[in-house]
C-alpha cells in the first residue's frame, strides 16, 4: 500500500511540474509539393522522372528556453509513378516517401508578430517501392531547415519553412528531398 501511495505522490508531482510548463509544448502541420524523384532501371540503365504528390508533415516540440526547442516530426506522402515504357519495364514502379526526424530548433523573435527559425537535426528517409522490382530504400541524413512564422495569436502561428533532408541513392533510386512547406503551428 505504501508503494502505491509513494508512486501516486511521485506521479502527481511530475504531472504538477509538467502542467506548470504546458505552454512550452507546441505542435504543427505543414503541406508541400512532393518534388522530383528519379528512378534508374538497374538492368538496362534507362531513367525516368516524376513529380511526387504532396507531402504532409505533423510535428511537435518542447521549448527548452525562449529561443531553443527540441522538435520531432513525421512526413508522409510524395508518391511517384515512373513510366514503365521509358524504363523498358513490364510494370510501373512507384515510390512513396515517409520520413522521421529529430532536430534542435533556434527561434529569433523580431517582434510580437514575426519570428525566424532554423533547425538542425537528423532525418530517417524511407522510400517504399512497388512494381518493377522496386524495393524499399532507406537512408539517415542530416536535416537542415530555415523558416519564418507570423503569429496570428499568442498560441497560433502561420509558418513558411524550407527543409533539406538529404539525398538517397540506392538500387536505382536517386532522391534529393527538399521541401518548401506552408503550415500552422499551435502552442499549448
């Protein structure tokens, strides 16, 4: 019984401490154009390109100080279909992008309405292939990002950011994933 009481008191203390800093948490959602992906047939060397569909990102973070935060996010989308005739293949290869990242974020506030930010971290890129012998390829690369935010209210900001997630070259796939993203960020 005393173990249960001590655990409950410790849990309450942790929750009380975290609720006092609840305004330090934020979450956001962005959308961007998928970008151009290239595929090379490993058997005959023929290549094809396609513009991938839109990419959506869901992210969240915790402000360590007024200027520094730790942020994590998940991107999904970017499906690309490659012309089987141009590649000399019987089936059409397709790829879909999924990315996970962890980054440090520095924010500089110009005034109550405008701020700029930069991100530096690591991203795990994963491209799931189907058809035409396309397999799944993955890579871990540095993440670099810069952006601007306009604060609509104290809790809500509109964002414009550019992220570079590195190049993945494996098994005929050559993907350089850069994204110019529009989004919204909400503080808690």
